[in-house]
C-alpha cells in the first residue's frame, strides 16, 4: 500500500470572507484564539485519498 504522511503545522489567521485572502495572522497567545487540538500527523491513502490518523490505518490493517 502507498500512503502520504501529512505533518500539520497549523497557523491561526483571519480571512477575508469575500476573497479568502489572509488578512491577519493571529498570535497564539491571543485569549480569543482557540488552540488547534487536532492531530499533529495525518496519513492519506495514496490510492483512494482517504485521510485519518495513523491509528485508523493500523487498526484497518490488523482486521485484514
């Protein structure tokens, strides 16, 4: 099987709702900004495009 490893580096920003352009980068210490709570790494199947945690693919492989 082929996979893509996607390391995530989230950045908090404000976007222009009409253009999608970045208007401002938000400082992580901003009290109104919720910190990113997602996975640091995702895996994507290079055949079907399904993405998820490494554990998802490990459990699927164990059931085969």
